[in-house]
């Protein structure tokens, strides 16, 4: 059974309405205004247990420059992740973070400060990183890499976190493109898919992708079921053999 979660790169509208249509949202501590701990707890209680909060680490953390600013922002982010019972923590580095030996060490050192027995950890590079270099760097850090499934081949594994970039109000991937995404996702155990666009774009992508995954699944042999909502998981105690 593939557990597919689809959502946006930021919360749009009221979360009680949002969770009726999508079941994942990225939260960006420090970089965006968030409620205090009581408000975050209300968010968690207002959504089903299987709803996925994904915490994207702030820009000051992603710059990888040691210091108090990084330490404080990382501590705040981990507190938010704990309060929301986040399923995923994502480090998204900018194009300025190039594939140097020093940056590879900084990436590994940063993830060493994030408990491996908690939320699933992912690294999303931007810029001039080669695919194999991304995979090797992520493996060395004990995390999973993030690619755009509409553009890139995905590494093997039972868990995948992917992003469909820049889907605006009038922009949608074609059915053929989403079929290609479905083939790349394959028969994974857990799929976390983020759409950069409007809620309408994400809802349409989700509907089309569920159908595409169903078409691509080898149901008679594998007995696979593609479902847009996962069964209940234990947040922040995730165990994954890929990490």
C-alpha cells in the first residue's frame, strides 16, 4: 500500500478547511509568522492523526554558517516540530551552497544535531549539484534527498519526499507529465509530495496523481492500493530503514 500525502509549501487559508482537501503542509519557523505553542497545539488537534506537518528549516539555518543565529533558529524549529508532532524535517539549501567538501561536512554536522529517531529528515539542494553527488551527500548525512519528480529520476527507496515546483493558478502539469511522476514514484511505502502553487493546483494535482498511480500500479500481482491519506502513524518516533 502506497501512502500518498499531498500538500502545499505554505498554509493557505484556515487549517480546518485546508485539511478537508489536502493532508500535508510545509511550515517554516522563523521565516514566517506562526502561532505560539498553544496555537500550534490547536492546529495539531484540528487535523486527523495522519495529517503531515513538514517543518522546513529557516534560511539562517540553511546558510550553514555556525553561530548563535543558527543555533537559536534551529532550536525554535525543533520546538515547533515537537509541538506539531511533525512527520518531516527538511533542510533546503540555496544555490549559494555549492558542492564543496566543507559544505558536505556542514550538512552532515547540522543533521547530527537533529535527532535521527524523531521525524524523517530530508535534504533539498538547489543549484549546481549533480544527482549522484546529492545522493552520496545525503547518504553520508544519514538523510534522504529531495528531487522534483516531474524533472528528475528518483533514487530507490521505500520513502520519497518530492516537490513539484512553481505550479501557479493557471499552471498545471499535463496528464502525461503526472503519469511520468507516478512512474517515478513507483511502489513506495510513503510518498510526501509538495506542490508549489495554489490550493486549487494542489487539489487537481492530487486527484490526477492518485488516478495515475492507480493506473501504473500492478494491482493483480502486487495487490497495491493507492490512497491519498495514510493510516495513523506515530509522529516524531518515525523509524525508517532509509536513514
